[in-house]
């Protein structure tokens, strides 16, 4: 009876590789979209605010990217 998993990595259980792959892909996409939106809305921000948002998106990609996407939405719609 073999207890080896099918992922080939003896330290990870089956399914963990897939979960981490999806999480990593979502993180990279959110970070990319956050930086793209930051680049487009940068002229509307002060220098300090633009710099701070850059580092927040870079250092905390999931929360920072999501927070900036929410913030950028209010920059596009000043009536909100």
C-alpha cells in the first residue's frame, strides 16, 4: 500500500498545489490591474498619495490592489 500523493511533492497534500496556483494567479492579476489603474489615475493624485498607493499595492498585493481599485472607482465618479 503506497501513501504517496499524486502531486509528486511529498510535503504537500493533493489539491494544495492547485489551490496555491489559483491564489497566486489571482494575486498576480489583481496586482497587475491595480498597477494599471494606478498608472491611469496617477495624475489625479498628489505625489505623496501616488507614492503611498504604489507601495501599498506592491507590498500588500491582495488587499492593496483591491483597496486601490475601490479608491480608483471614486476617482472616476466624483459624484459618489
